[in-house]
C-alpha cells in the first residue's frame, strides 16, 4: 500500500450513525427552496440539508475553468441525501464493509448544512474543508458528519466539496492559453465560491454571515493556509482553524508546468494536443492521475503530493506567507496546531523496498525537501537525541523528520509571519497517542478529527481509538473550537488557553491538557538556523 496523507482508513459514503432522521423540513433561501430532514443528535433537534449546489457543473465547457456561481432554482430542491464527491481514484486500505465514494464531475460542487435552529439570534458558522492530499475525500464522509458538533456547540456547520487532483490543480496556462491561467488553483477558487454562497444564503439557516470560521485538517488545513494569502478571500471569513496544515504547500509555475507535461504524456498527449484534455472522459484523466500518484509515491519517503496550488498566478500572485506578512487577512483570528506524530502513517504503512536507503538517509531526503541542506541533516538527529534524552530509532527519526518538515515547522513559520497581524493567534500540539498497531502510530495524522466532531464512538473511529479515547478531551476540544468560532478565543472553563504571543504559548492536548511555552524549542531553533524563510 502506498502511504499518502489519506492513509487513514477510507470512510464510506454514509453519514454518522449516532443521528436518527425524523421528519422532512423545508427552508426558503435566496438561492431557492430546499427540502431537508430534521433529526435527533445527542438530544438536540438538528435540521440537515445535504448536497446543495453552490456552483454550476464544472464539466463540459467549464472543465479546468473557474467555478460559475449556481443559478437560483425553481421549485423545491431535494437535499435529503449527500451529493457526489469530486472525481477521484478509490482510496487504499478501506476497512471491511466500506463502499467506495460515489463521484460525479458534473455535480461535485455541493455543500452540506447542519443547523440547530433557524431563529434569531444568528449563530456562528463553521465551514469544514476536508483533507485527502488534494487527491481524495468528500464532505459526506462519516467522520465529517456535523450533527453532533452543531448540536453540542450551537453552531451552523457547513461542509464543502471542491475539485481534486488534475481537475483542481493541473497547470494549463502554457498549453491552453490565458483563459486557463488559474487552472492550477481551481480547488481554492471552488472553496471561495462556496464561501460566497454561504455569505449570501446562510442567514436562512440561522447562521451569521458576518461570523464565519473556516476549519480543516491535512489538505483542508493546507488549503486554509493558502486562502489566508489569497487577496480574493478577504472578508469571506473572520477566523480560521488549521489542523495539521501549512501555508507553504504550493509550486512555482515552472514546477507546475513539469507536472502538467508528465500528466499530458500519461494521457498520450503533448503540448500540441493538450486541448484534448477538455473532452477526454474523466475516467481517462483519473487513470493518468493514478499513474502520476504512483510516480510521486515512489520518489517520496514522506507524503507524495503530485498536485498543489501554483503561485505567480492571478488568484495567488505571491507565496501565502509573503502575503500574510504583507497584511493579507491580517484581521483574521487563527487557531493552528499539529499532532505529535504526523508522520507515523507514512513510515509504518509504506511498503519495504530493497532499494530504500537506511533511515538516516531517508530522513535526510525528507529534510532536504523542506530546505534543510544535506550537510545539516545529522544536526537534526543530534537535536532530536537531546530532546528525547536518547538516540531515536530509525523509524522514529524518519517520522519526526516528516512531522517537522511537512507540518510542525511550517505551522511555526505561519505563526511567525503573523506577528504583526491584528487577529489573535492560538497554538496547540495534540499528544494523545492512538493504541492502534500496538501504539506504533502515536498521536498520528487525522487522529484529532473524531475528537473535534465528537465521533469517538463511531465505527469509523474504531481503528484509531480502539474504544479508549477520553471523552473529556473530545468535549474540551469541540468546546474550544466552537468558542473560538463564537468569540475569537478558544479559552473555556475546560481549557485555559492564552494567545500564542512572544512566549509561543502552546496548549498540549491530552488526557490532562497543559500549557507549555515553546514546546520542542530546540527543533524550531534548528530549522530557523539552517534554512531561510520562504522567499519574499
């Protein structure tokens, strides 16, 4: 099995089982009338509307083009079942009994809404952006069911779909001309269009369009880190929560052009015949995408990411951190954090190969990809040894290198870029360790999701939680996320949570959460000493 950011089990297209549908319900919105369902979630009645289109079909003449706002509809739109996901290849390592996600190029730009009430006063709005390495995932995955979080937190919860893989990120400006100059950022433009739909319509669901928080995990958090640096996003949200994400996941046009050339080759095309991409069956695009994914996986000891946004484009003119330092979205409040062992899936799940070098060399390759010069790589192992009080094992060294290179240090650099921001900053480190695989995964990537969405007892959580996850931590985290969305601070009676500030105050989330000043300081200082900040 190839390790990716979505290596945690693929979730079937079924909404979480702790909610029970009761009756049909209708709402009139500026976009049109819709029919949903009301259901009970932990003793609270929630109204649920699924698969609402926020943009016109991104197929046909709209393939590889920016999203077009959805036209208002007539009659009553049935929103009682999830909409399809964006086109994607099947995820690997699906648990027994799961079914593949259903997808559709034509109908994938949809969103789901859960609301505890539609009367006044207007409620905070939380918009979830799913992860999946920009290759897979859906707003209808059971682990993202928003009913329990909406019920417990009293918020209006929205989850969105967006284009993935080649359809969301293929750089075609060079081969198809100016009309496609933003084709490599379509996934982000989809997210912006969804947020505009929320701004126009969420009041009909009891939400406050002036109090919108975007939150996401993995690629969803990386998307948020990028949105923070996009001028067109200003005013669409006032707060952001990034779980295991980064503002540094992008490519320059020349690098994106090389990816596009490889993709064209895999489609049996070249620059002169690139226009055929506009009419190829989507299944053929996915075949080429799968081959490109396999190439990327073979070349990476960390997380293969063949598709990423492109800077130097109309919607993303400069790297996100540079834009943030220059004041884009300076008023947005930010809550950001990582899990202690983000890299454990990539280490434990990657198939062994006789061609692989020793672990120190693999760690050096990962660090090199993050800008650490090869000659400085042994220094990382020395710092980690001092931090642990012992020499790390080979897998432990590689896992830490992945975690720091792709998640932890990019989060630190985003916080540093916001030193002059007017918005508040809060940081966390999730340290509760999964008992799965004999504890080998630790506080792994994606483990925080069931805590936030209050799904510790869901079947989809069982592999990671083994029924041992502390409910008190889920209560504290979901409460802090909701309080942050409401007030701009995650400080609650359960969790005293000060701003990050000059002391780099960080909350360690565990059975017994505690505040720590600049955790793992030695590693942060190592990265600051050996690699420059992203170019500005």
